[in-house]
C-alpha cells in the first residue's frame, strides 16, 4: 500500500511566516520534490531558510487489489 504524502513548506517573506503544503502520491515523490527544490529561498524571495519535510497523510494513494478469477477458480 502507498499513502499520499504532504510536502510541507515553511518560510518567511517580509517578516510574515507562511506555511503551505502540496499533496504527492508517495514518499518517494515527496523526497524527489525536496531534492529538486533545494534553492527555494531564491524562488520564494524568502527572508531566510525554507524548511521542507514530508508528512504521511494516512490516506491510501494506491493499494494492491485482488485479482478477479472466473467461477472455476
């Protein structure tokens, strides 16, 4: 089973704290998003660091489904 993950982003612009998140389909997708966006302070014009981490939502994004078989099994 795989769960949706929230990429949580926290930063400040002109002294205002901002928190936001983006839903992603898996932990791997979330980790890739963090690694690819390491220069977020430049993109957001943030006052300092941009903190990012992944949070599991507990909501399944994909599960293994049983295979349907004919009546003869």
